[in-house]
């Protein structure tokens, strides 16, 4: 445990682990949390308690979905995946069985949730792995949200009445608390617990909030006291003297000047080509999920859209959208791109994206089941409706169409046949479309990479979906906290498959991009360039950072 160094009667310095380098100063405000909730309650009968739990489960799922969408919008898709992991924890059979067992024993819903969460968290902590111990904290976050839904209590430590920015101090912060903080009021935060590997720390880095974790404790007598937080040095100085303030302010000016200079440099890269030192141009595209993200992509200098997730309209409706509805949606997006290329991925549902009116069958392992192109080829009318809408939109801009979840050359040919049928129909109807529209597929299964030479003869481009390619290659569910680290530590098999695909598509005069999370990993940028990647497509917050990195590569 860290200790405080007493400099004099007023000044106290605390030490911890700095997250998201930065220097901030301001008053401390304590976020007082009630981690134990709803224990005092008279239990109803078992049916009533089960019904209460099921309702709380449903509302918590909806809340997590809202948090994920907010995190994607404000931080990025990669960091937002923590809320997918939390949603999976709600579906964990062992957890649900433990809750059910406690309910059967006569416990109320609140007690059942607490018992089940503590049992599973203790199991993770007992493995002696810091990474898995951090996942135990995620489980507590999920349980706390369930308990709040059951009890109707508001989130802890409401600081919404504060009128000036402050440094937040807490025992710990959960990912859900971190994402829902009012960013304009938070200068930085300090937690008594936590680790650099926790998802809260990861979110803090992505949000650029200076933070200090693992400080041990800070006396609540310091609430309101002026403090200096230096994340780079890992220190918090409470009630600093004049000399300390002066030195800190000088350092703060230097840090802020460097940050502003770097930000100006990044902004200067907008709309400039990303060219390596050896003179090779790499296209920097954006991944977007809905039309309103296009404006942000263009403001941040995206050369185009490398992945438009076309499911957004299907997910927002309680019935199949019509061709005209799809066309209107795509038309607006295409026109807003001002002539830049936009790659529209055809419907990719199944696995973790379920739409009730599709009435997909229950599957033992949906990630390996009826999803993506498999649904489109089995339900051809749905596929044709979407392809016709995409083709019609192609008359108004630079559109490419891309099919997900391919494993064979036969699937590609089948999609080509349907695409050609749609073209013939539109021709007969006198409707305009781009007769030379680019057609490509996603490389997200090992089979597609292995068969890439044969598949490359049938397409114009490949786009590598590294998220699914990673989990299918390593036989490790990237959303499962027990094996998440396997996905993070085993890049080489994925890179070799990407190399196979890149060589194959280039032999047939096509191009290749990467639209999965690894595209934003700056440690891999040079490797991707060496492999011959032509385009990198990332979430909007990463556009300028990736563009800068490309210009530094050889």
C-alpha cells in the first residue's frame, strides 16, 4: 500500500500509478459510493422475486446497450467493447444458475444477485492473475447495475450540482461510472484501488483524462482542498505550498504547450494524404455505424468510409425495411461523402446481433452458426432488397459493396449471381446505378484467408475484419474475459493470414484494407505497410493518430 509523504503541516503528497499522462490542478471532490445495496428487504414469494430479477435483467441489458452506444460515439468501438463483455456476464449460465439457486433457497432478488456475483468474483480472484482479478471488478460493476435496477436507487455520489471543474476522488470507479461522468467537469480522477490493466484505466486513457490509481487512501478531510495531480509522475499533492504550486504551474504550461502543439500538428494533417517516408500512399478510412457519424469522419479527414455497418436501419425497426427505405438511407450517406469512396457491408446479423423479427433459430454456438452471408444466401429476397438499394445509391457517389463471413469461392460466386440479377432487374426498370460498382468480401475466417487466391479472382478487394479473424483463428472468444488475453498476445497467426490475403489480391490487381480493431493499433502500422496493406479503416477518434503514424513509417 502506498503511503503519503508529509512535506509540512499543510502539504501532503500521495503516490499511485499514473494513467493518461497529464497535469491538472483543482479542488478535490469525493465520490461517495454505496457498494452494498438493497440488503434490507422483505422477500416476496419465489415467483415474485424471479419476476423482479428478470425485469431488472432486461433493464440492465438495455442500459448496457445505451452505455455502449455512448462509449462508441465518444471514445471508440474498441474501448466500448467492455460493455459487450458486461452484457455477456449477464448471460453467463453459471451466474444465472447461481442466482436461481439462491432464489430457490428463499433469498430475495437483491441477495441472490449479491451472492452469485461474489461467488464468481472470488473464483476469478482466486486464480492469482491480476488480469482476471480486474475482470472480477467488472463483474461487481454488472451486479451493482442489477441491484440499482432492483432497488430503484440512483447512482452513488451525485456531483451534478458542482459548478466548477474538480478532481474526483473515489474508492474505485467502474466502467459504467467512468463513461457516464460529466467530462466537462472532470479535471482528473484519483482512486484508492484499481490497476493499470482495469477497464476503467483503459477508458481513462482513451478519454484522455489524467488519473491516478492505487493510491491507498486519501482522507475525506481533504474534500474541497486544492490539489495538484501529476499523472506522469504518479503523484497527488494536496494543499500545496507556494513553491510547489509555482513548479507545478511551470510544468503544466510545458505539458499543455506540447499537447496544443501536437493537436495543431494533427489538425494540419486533415485532408492531407497519408504518405510513408518511402513515398507510399495509405488510405485512411473511417468505420461508421450510422449516417450521423459521417460528418465527424469528414471533419477528421477521413479519405472515405471503409466500413458502413448497414445493420443500423434493420436494428432500429420492428419489421423488414423496404427497398425504398434502405435506398433513402444509403442515398443520404453516399451524398454526404462528397464523392469519397464508401464501402457498404451487407447485412451482418446473427451471433451477437439478433433482430427479433428475423426469427433466427436458437443455436448452441451462434458465433459459428447462421450469420452474415449465410442468412443472406438462405433468405435471398432479403439480400436482393438490400443489394438493389445499394446499387441504386451507387448512382449518386463512389460506392463499393462488401459481403461478410465468407468461407469459400462458391459463396462468392453465389453472391455475384444475385448481384448480377439485381443489376439486370434495375436495368429493365430503367433505374440508374453504377454498372462498374466494386464488389469485395471480408476476410474474417481462416478459410477465406487460406482460399484467398481462388477468391481473389472473383472480387475487386478484400477488407480484413480482424476481430472475427482473431477469435476464429485462435479459438478464443474475444469477449470472454477468461481468454481475452490470448487474443491480445497472439498476433502472429493473424498477421500471416493477412499476408496471404494481401499477396493473393495484389496478384489479381485488387486492393486490401483492414477494418477491424487492429487497424488502429499503432504498434502494428509499420507491419501492415510491410505486408502491403493499401487502406486502414478505423473508428473516428483514431483517424488522425493513424494518419500521423503512417507518415512516420518507412
